[in-house]
């Protein structure tokens, strides 16, 4: 994903309009639209302001814009720095797979635990009979997992705050006191 696509995705996940994000960053709505469309690339200072306004690390906005070769080189860097090891295993379908273990990157445990939670959420979603309800539940599970990654390491306390905010917004929508904006 490009920087603009990430800004748009995260802005929408936060329920912010273009105007609201622009106000939080100190730029016009047109600037945010230009960033999201890729017509303009935010400079470092603007990236930092956008990340702060969206409650994410700058890396969540910039880090996903790379191809397979760049992805491998990033993995190589992490592999070297954190005592990487390649491990062969057979998956649940009997297919041979290769995984990477990072011996000295202790932070992987929190990611693994959150991933397990995500997988459990997916399993629960699969039990839902109504197709529309199932699709919405799957989207919510994916959004929650993406949010966790975007705001890491502040994920746990911030996630609860954002859930509370979303619940409040939905309640206000229900009362008709928080009109929806398509942006």
C-alpha cells in the first residue's frame, strides 16, 4: 500500500473525515485529499503530524510501500539484527513450509498472542450463519487486528480507548446527534 492508501485506510478506520484530519494536522482538507490520492507526498514533518493525529507510528503510514524484493531485504535486516533462524515445518494441510524465528526479538510474543486472538475471532465468525452478519464480523476482526498493528506498541490501552470512542459514536448516531459524513 502507498502512503496515501495507508492514510485513507487508517483515517476511515478512525471514523475521521478529510476535514477533521486536516484540522488535526493543521492543513486543509485539500492537502489530505492530495496525500490520499497520491498527488502529493507528505514531507517528514507532515508525516509525523499525520501519524500523531491518527495515533499510529510513522512506520504504519510509510512502511507498507514495498515490493517482494524489498520485503525480503527488510526481513534480511531483521534476521541479521535479531538472531534469525529459518525453520521448516509441515502445516495443518500437510504442506511443507518455511518460517522465520527471531531468537532475540522478544516483542514477537505480543504479536503472536494478538494473532492467535485474531485467528480465534475468525473461527467464531465462521460459525455465523447469516452471510451479511458473517462478512461484517470478519471485517471487524480484520480491522481490529490491523488497528493493533498500526498503533503498536501502544496497542492495548489505545485499543480500549478507540473501542469506547467507536461505541460512543455509534450511540450518538443512533440518537441522531452525530450525522454521518461520507468522507
